[in-house]
C-alpha cells in the first residue's frame, strides 16, 4: 500500500468487494453468550495485487458494559497474533468505526500483507478467522462466502471511517 497516494487509497477503500461474513460470540464461564456479532470480510477491487483484507466487526452492544467488552476484545488482536498463522502479515490497523450512538459497536481492522496474496484467498480468510478465534477468544462460525455480483455495498459507518483507515494505513494520528 506504500506506493499509493492518499487519494488512490481512498478510491481503493471505496471500491472494496465483500468476500464473506461470519457470526461470532464470546461465551462466558456460565456457558451463555456475553456478546454476539458479525464480521464482514472485504478485499480491494480493481487491483492486480490484493495486499490487504478488511474486517468490519459489528457487535451487539445494548449496554455500556457490552460496548466496553467489545473494545477489550478488539484490543486483543495484534499484528503479532496474525503473524503467528500468516507469516506474510506486515501490519494491522484497528479503528473504531461507530459514528453515532446505537445498539451496535462497529470496529474496522485491516490486515496488511508484505506481498500480494497468492493462491486461494479463502484459505487466508480461514487463517484470519482462526486467529480471531484464538487471540480474541471468540467462538466463530464458518465463513459464508458471497458471490462478487451479489455482494452488498459498504455501510454508512464504513464510508464514514475511510479517512481514519487511511491515516491508520499511513501511520498518521
């Protein structure tokens, strides 16, 4: 991603393609779910080289306690955690994307690779889900794959968060 200007990065982010989604939950000691949510996986479109995958986590957070739990869960994901299962991970961005108060907490994470992803991207997504399951201690469902032509457009929260993602990509505050 280093070779792109801010304008080109914004264009790439706006044209991401929805690949898959999976449900997740955190099971407490009593066996009940403490928090539930959904993760959307996207990739850049129109590039010969796919060198990052975008993860949008949407947590059900009807209380401040659940919102705090969602933030703690997201803080458990790191570049090092992803590198354990994907040696070509260069960096990870992590940006809260909740725009206005609601019963959902949205968090955007981008997993950035040293080189373009070669081979079956589904295998890479499976390793990302495995990392989330182990590092964030979440129970995850099997990813559900989307046909490119049926994929939904980016949400308003994702669109509103693109500038923060660009700053995260570039290491700016």
